[in-house]
C-alpha cells in the first residue's frame, strides 16, 4: 500500500538527487530515507530509483509516481484542511427537518444563535411531521430531526440520540362568542357536541383518543396541517380545536380565545440525530442551540 509519507520522501529524493540530501531536507536520517524507499518499491512491485554515479535517478515508474504524487499530496492537504475547518466549526453543513410549529418558534432562535457563534456553519431547513421526519433521519436525508410524540411510545427512538427540548401542553381554542370563551378551564367533555377542526394526522389521532377516553367521538368537520388555518376556522365560528401551545406562539388568534383544557394533554418535543452524527461538531452545536432555545 502506498502511503503519503513515502510519496513525500520520494519527491524529496527526486528533487535533491540523493538519500542524504533528502534526509537533510526532511529532517530525518539517511537510513530512514533508504528504508522508506525500500518499503515503497516493495509496495509498487518495481524499482523506482537507480544509482548513477553519486546521484539517484528516477526510473520510468518512479517518474510516473512522482508526477502523480503532487496531486495526491495536494488533495490530502486540502482534505486535512477542510476536516480541520469542520472540526473547528469554521465550516460545516447541517440538514435540519422540523415540524411547522417548531420551524416558526424554536428553529429561528436556535439558528440565529448558531450563525452568530459559528458563521461558517451552514444549515438547511425542510419541514416534515413525524413519523416522516424520523424516517428521513434514518434514511440519511437529514442530520437533525425536530420531532414530537404523545406519551410513552415504547422503543420507537431507541436507535437514535434523543435530546429532550420541552413539554408542550395542548390548549383549547373556541370562537370569541362561544359559551365557554370566558371560562378559565374546560373539560374535553364540555366540547363533546361541538364541530371540531383537527390538525396534523398525529395530532388528529391524539384528539380522537382523548375524546374517546372522555366518552365521545369528535365530529371532525375540517382537518388541516396548517395551524394558522385551524385558528382562522375557529375564529370564523366554524368549530373548536385543541392545539399545542407552541403552535400559538407565532400566530395571533384573531376572533378566537384560548382556554385551558382538563385533563392535561402534553406532547414531548425533542431533537433527534444518529449516534455517529452526534459526534460531528456542527451537529452537536445545532443540538446545543436548540436546547438553549427551548426555554425561551
């Protein structure tokens, strides 16, 4: 196997014409240069140098190897510099996928702080709800996935690095003129006869489960993944909804009022990555900034 150190010695011998001169140039001993050239010739299976008088001359194979050595060593140097830049967060890339309410709340704060601390790190963002976002992580289509789940769900994330961010409570949303608009607290059963507006598929399943535990099946007249659309429909008096508190952070609920719903329903919001990716400095820095952004 040809090693970079052997190529450097061969180039020094070719440039200086002798083992002793190459040794002085490289800062090593003449026997060390001779030994490395023997190893290189053994690796290539052909003589690379011949002695002519007091000088060493390249064979045809030696000339070919020296000709390629420059590009090989330059490529290795460039690779080493790039890796050093990534390791030192002077460069790097992170592909982030997030669900929409996370994109509008946690992500902007985290990425602004990451850019300020490490301006050479580039982050791209696409949106997807779990479980699709988790599939994208496992399939290699992203480096960090912002995801959520309701309650304990077994071993679904056991193969991933899980960074807990926050617990997000669901809140009720009713039209301003609704009979419960001024209530401090309502039970889910108080809304049993209402027309419902549901959110994303996972949130929709959770809504149905909570309602069925309260003894009724919700009549879902509208369903949309767009939280501002949910709020707009409620504000227009077309129904009621239960939304994560995080979804309300960046949307003005015009024409609608929030109410506390009992019993409390919460979702766990986390940042996920693969074990090997967690060791990459840019990914680790992104996880750290998401963690710092959550309490804000």
